[in-house]
């Protein structure tokens, strides 16, 4: 989903940087407050960051005959919200821009807006919608992850479409063209990513349910119900 | 007693991955697909839409570019390895905490 360095006109680089900056600042502030409150969140933060690192390095082939990478921002969005995800995703994108020539410093703003802001916002919306319903929490995790992944690519298509409207048909035609390249490739990847994250979430629920409860990701009842379905251990015995 | 219910998510994920690989094999066996990155396909589309060749798009801010595909893949592998190490560390730490809590 990277827009390559030089492929976005300077004025649009500035626009997307301007959109991204408030999110980055908010994210840094939230991150500092969170870690000051409790260092016990640090491992979970590490897991969320690790997944973004791993998944955005994997460029997988898809049905359209081109390769693309998953984003891995869903877990972080659910656990820590949009702003902190912006910071973690931004670090990964900065690394790729500096070392790998994937994206670049001028287009970093645009890439942050798509992968670390837009996708997470969409994922967060899905999460809030399903959080307090009776929907199985693993299905929620699946949907949040898949939506965050897919919307990232839709936003990339949009960013390119507004910068390069087609001569015939304008922005909409351009959008459809880029959408076909990015988003269609992404559909199977988003589904697999959703499954993997639901599985990972199951392990977190089994190993460290108290941290999810403390962060208020899901209620105690929901977490305990999910644990019972996964592993027939009475919750009272393992709670520390 | 192992129950299918307990491993439902593992099974679904495994099936999804197998289907994904099968799709890849089906697509790659028919027709000529390069499996180039969608980033590059996107860049080519930009060139097509604006009528300027891809080479005319120069970085606005000079940047380091890996000199070859090999070096690039090394750097990507390092990125993924870093994530993997971190993941193993944290899950191991949690597992240890859990085990300890059970003993005490």
C-alpha cells in the first residue's frame, strides 16, 4: 500500500502530513500516559508492534497476480485505540522509508494516513459497534482486523485518485482503477489476516486475560465465555 | 480428551491458509503473472494516467535504496525477524508468569 517516494505531488504530501501530525502527537501523548500508569502494558504493546512489523514485511501473492502485504494494525487498534496505533504503524513505515525505499519521507504522511490512521479508524468503528453485543469476540477480532486491512488500501486508492484524477471521468474513474489494483488484491489477504489475528487473540485470552480486562478491550464476562469455549479450565483457578 | 470445538479457530485458520495457497497455485499455473508488488503496479498506473514515464518520478527527498533485490530481502527478513523475536519473548514471558502463578 506504499505510495512510492516522488509519486505524490508536493502539495498533496503536505496535505497528508498535516492530517497525520495531530494523530502522531496525540498518540505520543497517550503512549506516555499509558506507560506512566502501568508498565505491565508494555509486553502487549510489544506484541501489537511485533505483528505490524512482521506482517508488513510479508509481501504475499494474491489472486490478481500481484503481491501485497497485510497491515496487522487491527490488534493494536482494539487494545490501545487509534492514536497509539498511529505511532506504532508510523515507526514501521519510517523504517521502511529510510532503509527499504518503500515509501519515502515526503509521502510518509500519506502512508501513515492510510495504514496507521484510516485503517485503524475503520477497524475501531467496527470494534465499537460489536463490542457490547453478543457477537463472539473472535468474530469481532476477525472483522476488525480484516476491515482495518482493507480500508487501508481503499484509502491509498483514494489518495492516489485525488492526486491523479483521470482525464476522462475524473477522480471516480481514477479511484476505480487504483481500487482494482490495491483493494481487490487485498481481499483474500485481509481474510487470512483476520483468521490469524483471531487465533492470536485466543492465545492472548488464554495467557493474559487480565490485561485485556484491565484495558477494557472486552468485558470480564465476554473474556471468560471465550476462555471456557477454548479451554475447559475453571477461570478462578488460573486467575492471578 | 481433545474436542474439535477447542481447536476450531486453529482449524479455520489452517483451512484459510490452505485455500489461500491453493488460490495462489491456481492463479500462477494459468496465464502469465509476474507477482510484482502492487506498489509498483500502482506506480505504473500513475505514470499511465499522468502520461509521464515512471522514470520521470524522482524522489522529492533523497533516500537510501537497497542496491539489489538480495539486500532488500535481507532487510525485510530482518524486519520480520525482529518482530518474531519480540513476539516469542512476550508470549514466553506470559507463559512463564502463568506457570508460576499456578505453582504458587
